[in-house]
């Protein structure tokens, strides 16, 4: 292969190591499985480097070298894993388990009721976690502008406008449990967004599902508003809240992820631990995207509905 290069890895061994990693990547390994984790690739690369060091050669995989082919393979694998950690969608079975879990609780103002209604509505609008959850169960998250101005990130009751069957706005102050039969649609307003389209409003374009009221997204939005009011929450504060032993608490991203994973484990008890980690609060947004795609919506419609730009 040539004389060992004291200044860097031998080019020939760099190419051979990259070819070897590619073979591992496509199933030529002791498990005969493709899709190995980045950590396993790194282990193989370390072993290759150790073996060659005994012969006086430098390790052929150098992670700090952006042009090193083996390092690029491992780095790309790691990036794919990082994406997967955010993007495994929910499905109908998980959704049904979230509903059962909420129904089994006596209190209608529980954390699980809040999460189910957020999920019920969220599968149509694909909310980001900051729009339905806080970092802490006791504190509200704000976006702070350079000027010092603060804007609440999450939905409030004031961000929902409900309509009756004739398209007339229903006075928010008159909303009660009895309003369920009157509410036909809802418009959501995003006061602040990652895509900077602040103040954007979207009407669901789906009429209230009277045949399946418990999973109707319009009624779910109404239930969130009414539950927040029962918990003593003002209409200009986050609506995704619940009663925790007599005190108001907020849904958080960590709890959303934990409860999603709890539902996954009940429906799919043999789910590997590493795959379970692929479910997070972002899974709801991804599910909304999947549902729109399955419904035959165009990429342009999906981007518009989920409020995407090319970079966010």
C-alpha cells in the first residue's frame, strides 16, 4: 500500500476504509442488517485505525477532516439519526390509546385530556411544540425581541375564533359546553412563528364532525378553551393547561414526548428503546404532514397549511 505517511492517513487506506464502512452500511456485517447506528460505525472505524497503527499507519478515518470519506459516512449517518429523533409520526392506534388513557381518568381537566385535545386539533394544523407547550409546567415561555418586547409563544383562547353553521362568529364570552352543538368551524391565529409570518390565521376548512364529536378537531379546540377557563386561566394566557392537584399547570414538551411514548409502548410493547426515542412532541407535526400527504394534498398546500418556508 506504500510507505506510511507520518503527516496523515495513507490515501489508499482511506479509500479502503470508506468502502468497508459502505459495505457495513448496506448489511455486510455480523448482524446482516443495514441501517447500523453511527456509534457502531465509529467503533468499526476505531478498530480499523487501531489495526493499522500496529503496522505504523495513521488511522484512515479522521472525523475532524471534512473531506475524509469515512468520516463523511459516519457524520451523515449521525445527521440522519438526529432527524429521526424528531420525526417519527403518530398514527391512529397511538391516537386511540391517547384517547382511552384520557377517558380512564375521572377528572376532565387532567394533563392527558389536554394532550388528547391538543393532538386531536394538532393533526389538522401541525403545531410546533412552542405553540402548545412550555419549557416548565409553571412558567410561560416568551419570545423576546431585541427591543425588549415580549410575545407569548403558545396559543391562547383569544387565538381561536369559532363560527356557527352559517359562518357567523360566536361570541367567545358565550362559549359553554352547550356550544358544542353550535360550533361548526374554528380559525386559529399564530401571533408569532418560526417562519416570521406573525399574525397568520388559518381556518380549518373542516366542518365540526357531529358523528364523531370526541375526535372532532373543532370541538377539541373548544374543549381546550373551556378547560382552561375551568382551571382559572385568563383568555390571554396559554390554553394548553390543566389541573394538577388543584393548581394550574402547563403542558410541556418533555411531558408530551413522555406521554406519546407511553401510548406507543402500550400499543407496541416490543418497540426497541432506541426507536421509542424517535417519538417526541414534534411527532404530532410530522403526523399532520403525513395525513395531508395521504389525503392527496399538494406539496404547496402542505407547506402552506403547516406554515413552512424553504428553510423552516
